[in-house]
C-alpha cells in the first residue's frame, strides 16, 4: 500500500476507536451514548437500542410486577446481538 492510503486508513480507524471508546465509557457510567444513533424502542418497560458503527448500545429496562420499572443500565455489544440475549445475561447476573 502506498503511504497515503495507510495514513487514511489509520485515521479512519482512530476516529472509530474514539467514537467506540467514548460510547463504551459513557455506558459504563450509565449515561446515553454520544455517537450511536437511537434506532429502536421496546415495549418491555422502556428498553432502547442505539446503533453505532459496528457496535450497538442497549439501555435495558424491564417491567417487574413486584418492583415496577427496573433499570439495568446501558450495555455495549457487537452488531447482530438482540435484546433478549442481553436481557438474559443482565437479569440473570443481578438475580444471583
């Protein structure tokens, strides 16, 4: 590859890395992502899906008869992960 092409690819990768890192850190702090776009809402208590470039952020909420609306926070995953898989992982880990 030419030097110019390598520089362009490296720059694109670094921009993606900054976007992903920012959204990941915000999810760890239980805050909404900056760069991922809101792409869906679910009727399960208010869960939301945000889609970024090659990643997704889920804001998982669940309607519980005993506790009301339970907020499980924001979770970053790779593309092609559905909400049910995230909910199984998150809800099971908090019940232990």
